[in-house]
C-alpha cells in the first residue's frame, strides 16, 4: 500500500515539474498579482487581467478608478493574504484551467480600517507576452470592481460623508472668550451651475485669494458629481461685500458654517495667535497629524501652542451607495466618529488684558500682570498689535504688506522678548545685597557729586540724577533711585556673589510655564568679570535683560516672605507653588515692601500716589544709546502692586518715553489701571 502511495505522489510531482517547464504556477501568478496590488502598481496589475475583464473594464475603469479611490480614501497599510494551493489542488487547477483563491484584504483609510474577504479566480489563456509560441498559455485574473470593495461589484458608488470637528475654544479665567467659534460662510461651487467655467473659476480665485489649481483639484475629486456642493473656503460673516460679490457668480453658493472669532482683537492677538490654512511645509513638518490641504492650523500664540488639543478630528464615513431598481441601499464601508477639540482655559483676565493694552495708545511696549500670591498670569501685553480676525480668513496682500512694513513692527511679540530693566532692577540688587550681607539697612555710604568711578576705569563714571544727604543708606537710595549707591554695593560684593544672587531670581533659566518665553540674561556671556559691566548691571543697564513677566515674578519675593512664586498659566495648573525658595529672609522681604511703598509716597514714583489705592512699586528708565556720552531713546518701566490687598502686580514697560515724562509717564498709567480695577 505504501508503495502505491509513493508512486502516486511521484507521478504528481513529475506532472507538476513537467508543466512548470512550459507554464508558470497559478501560485506564482497569484503572488505576482498580490505584490503589485500591495505596491499600488495598477498599470502592471491591469496587464494580468483576462481578456474578458479587459474588454469589460477599460483602463479608465480599472487603473484610473483604483488610483482615484486609493488617493481620495487615503488608503495605506494595505495587507493582502491568501492560502496557496497544495500540490493536489494545483494539479487539479492545471487540469481544469482554473484556480480559485480566498483573499483576505485589510487596509487603513481616511475613515479607519477596512477589511473584506473575496474569492479570486485565475484562468489559463493564451500567453499575451509570448510571440513565438502561439500555443503557450499563462494564468490571468478574472476581475470586477468588487475587488476594490465588494459592494462595488453591484455597480455601487462610493460616497464620503464628513462631520467637521469643532475646534476647541480658548477662554479666560472667567470663561470669557478669547478665541471662539461663530457663524461664518463656507463658499463653494456646484459644477452644473457654471455658465462660463474658466472665467468664473478665475473670478472665484481672486475673490477668495486662492489658486485656480486648488479649485480645479477640488472639482476633480472622485466623489464630485455635477449637482454636488464643492466647498472651497470659509469667510467670516462680517465680510459682507466679499460674500455679495461671490454670490453674484452663477456657480457659487454658500453654506452657513462655523468660523473663528477673536473678540479681544488686537488686545490679545499675540497671546491668542490666529488660525490659517495649513501649508505644505506644515504638512511635512507634522506627518503624524494627517493634515489635508484644506485643513486649518494654529499659526502662532495659543492657537499654535495648543494645536493638538484644539483641532480635534473630523468624523468620516465611507459609504457604498447601491441603486437597485427604485430602491437605494447604503452600506457603511468604514466610519471614524468625530472628535471635537478640547477647550483651553487660561488664567488671563480678558477685561484686564484689554484695559492695559488700551492704556498704551500709540506707544510700543510690553506688560505682564500676575496674582503675586498664586502666580496666576492675568495679562500679557504686546503693543502695537494686529487684528487676528483679519489674518484668520486670509488677509489681502496690501494689508499684509502694510503690517510688514510698519516701523513699529506690530508682529513682534514683545511680552515674550527681553529688555533692559533699568532701575526696576534696583530692588533685586538690594535683595541680593541683604541676603549676602553686603548691604545692611542701617549702614550708609558717603557719595559726593553726581558721578563716581574707580581709578582703574579710566574716564568712565557712573552717573546719578540727584544728590542727597550723606551718608546714603538703602532706603534713601531706593527712594531717589541712586545709581551710584547700587553700583558701589555691587562692586563691593564682587561679580561672583552678584551673579549668584541674580541666578537666585531665576535669571538664565527658562520660565516654568507652558507658554514659551525668551530666557532672561545677565550678560552676553553669562559672566560679570568686568567691574564696569558689574556696576552698570546693578542698576539695570549693562547687558542684563528680562521679560516683563520675569520682572513681575522677581517682585513676588517681597510679597511671599522671601520666596519666588511659580507662574500659573492654565486654570487647571497648580496655584501658589514656589518656584525658588528662600531667596531672602522674611524680615528683609517685609522691609523691602515698606521701602517700595515709600518710593511711591516720597520718591520717584510720586505720580502714582493717590487717595483711592495705596500703591507700592519702583520706577525704572533704561537708556538705549550707542555710547555712554550720547543721548538715546528711553524705555520707561514701573513695577507696582496695591500695598493693602497685594492681589495684583503689574510690570509695565513703554518704549521711547523720553519726551513724555520717562518712567513717571508709565507709573501714571499703571496707577490709573490699579485705581480703575479697585
């Protein structure tokens, strides 16, 4: 019996070997077709179809259709498996001239995974590739559209339905809107309404500030039919003239949709940022986000920083629509539910933000307001600014050019930038001296005249604006803002001790919050080896620079028993956390508070003194000039808080205030704001 089995097996093997000399195996042909399919090489696949299939389905119904479907549905990660015929089955296939395989097809699409199973049959036919041997045969694939998706075998049509994800809104601490979704109009065309297609497309492109190619690409999508609405761009409801001009074009129609609105406008533009159409560079930069050319993206500010949370994910449903006599059947091929974007709530108070911004008028500058006990950031100001509502929907070239050419540079975000602090740094120098013992409140130094310098400095002298009674102590130096006193004390303590002291206030470190700020610097090389540089740094000149927010945070040391508060930016962020502990003693911090109050009642900030709100703070003027002996522009500073409640602290800087009262002008502005909100 075993002998007969071995003989039978040998005969089958010899038959297959004999056949393989002249004909390919159906298994090999099937592997070849599947490999081409996996590579989306539809042209080569078409060459492997039976004559009957090629006659029934010309290349445009096979190659072109496959390519359109795979592109429009964003097919990827295609996997095709099948079980090869065994020797007995392959012998039978040669006998019958036909071989059938069960395919398992898996893929990812714009709407998620798609899977199906279907039998594929191969037939033996004359080998079209052989010109010499007319009797040579080859295996070819019987094909119909059901191998794209099974329901297409019934003359079904593919339809894509999308549910747009709502972008998350940006809200302030009181849930007042900073960036919200509001009514807008989606402009589109209906192909069968074109009267003069070429002319109308040209008009639409100009009015929407898009290219004619992008319009044609939308019109050529595989799902588009003559009576379908083809969306092109969203415009705000305020663009009434633009909308009227568009609707005058025969093929154009509009659909009410949702757009992006920035209620605070210019006052919060650098903070919120704005959205815009995604660019090809951004698509390449963030491949994991799967942006489409029609998508929007956060361009700067909070819109960009929290893009991942805000954008959400569109819902997509791929449907096969089958028309059978009078009945229409719709089968869902794949579905991805919509995921709306998350709301972002920040600690900003939009009313305060607008109030501080409006106080700038035509002045340039920056300001930060914080709750000094909790660290909550209440306002971040950059002036001048721009209207984010204009940029969100595509600004005209003329307006864009005007903004770019504006000498005041409204696109620069000044609240993230760093600036020379001038004399508002003197309380920090005082705190450093008190902490390391160089300064004792009761001790004074004798200062003669308006200038001072060491012999080793050559002709260079530190200047002060007024003289006072000798000896000059810390209280007197702060009230009169005496540059010489602080320069003497910094030189006395030495560069290393003063450098360490500044680092205790976080200089040289990134601010511990999610919004990106420039890092404050002590000097260009981070050192204070030069005595003249050390002296100048002590009163906020030299090369030292801080952002307005960092400047505000340094003063929280005086209001938190010598500890520096950690900023809190999101409503859900922890509050009242300490960033840097024990910067100075509690007793010295209390002393500094009393001195800062005296600066307002008796010193350089008298303009801020009023009967309604007791204010404590320090003025500062940063001189911007090319050399020590020349005149230049002056940036005025004032850092202040209400000394009774200590519930808000504002650090404000205005540029070029030399002709309007210098830092006193700024102190008056801050005092007005504090008086209004109290």
